[in-house]
């Protein structure tokens, strides 16, 4: 499989063929992108740290549990 570059995260999040995403982006983007990915029904692997604030990390893990998706 080849790699692709996309202009916006929505092009990945809206793709039903993709089950999960890997976030290897700057730390300050992790919470927003992980939350949007979970909301889109994707499993999410986030490079450390999961979020820059404890409250955000806790919210993400709660969101993952509610959605039945894996967040790690």
C-alpha cells in the first residue's frame, strides 16, 4: 500500500476504508485530532504524550470507552 498526503484531517476521518489513525503530530494537536478521530469512529494511536493536560487525556480515554474504540 502506498502513502498519501492529504490537505485536511477530514479527508482521512471521513474515509470509511480506514479503521484507525496514528497521530505523530506536535503535542499541542493531540487532543483535538484524537477527539475528532474517535468521533469519526477511528481507533487512535497517539505518540506521547496523549494530551498536554491531564484533564484532556482523561476526557479522551472516557470518549474512547464510550465509543468502543481503542485509544493508546
